[in-house]
C-alpha cells in the first residue's frame, strides 16, 4: 500500500506479481489497494493509478470491496469527482479510473448521498452506460452536453422547437 501511496508503479507491480494480497484491507480503515489507487488518481497520477489497478485486477482484486464506511473505491471516486466537478481536466483524469473500475465489475453505489450525484458529470456519464474512449469535451455541471440517441451532443447544437401560435414547430 505504501508503493501505491507514493505512486511507485514498479514496486507495486513487483509486489503484486510476487503474491501480495490484492484484497488486503487494514482493520483500522479497511481501505483496499483500489481505494488507495483512487486516492493516487485524485491527488497524483491517474496514469500510474490505472497501471496499478490493471495489475490488481489481473491478480483478483474485488472492485466492490468496501471500507469500514461501506464505501467502494468507485463510491470514493464519485465523491472526489463531485468536489472536482467544475474542473474539466480533473474529469478527464478521473474518467479512465471510473471506466476501469466499472469494466472490472464495480457497481455504482446506491447509498451515495444525492449531493454527490447532482451536478457530477462523471456520475452521469458512468451511470448512462454510454462509454467513449476519452472524456467528452465540454461536459460539465453547467450541462453543456447531453446524451442524445447514444451519443454526447453539445446543447447548443440541439435546435429547440419553436412553439409558434400555429403549432407548426421550428423552422430552420
């Protein structure tokens, strides 16, 4: 866990490959290696975090293992994403981490405080199940993007209907 804390990918991968218990959680916090990877992604390098997470999953890590507060790594990530919801670069950084967790079986938390869902663009994209390779541009709490027909579209590109008195709809 110390290797993950400091983002030392080489040491973390060496320990994992040589039998480190990937689902270990100390009794005082129950924070797993995946929880630590989320912290590394938020506070440090998402790239290093993702590399360590892939090694953990390759060796049997459980994406839904909870800490003593009954929160999974994805739960923690969504809370951190809410705090960074106005920062597009943070969303770009955290998106691959969320995708990795979900693609390895993590379930979106149902017990998360609604405060951390409202206005959280990462939550809305992961919850939609419509994943793209990279974070869509201009997604944010001001809702610049919306999911339309399986794709993310800038709101300004959607032509609203003009409800004229004749009821004919919009004219282009």
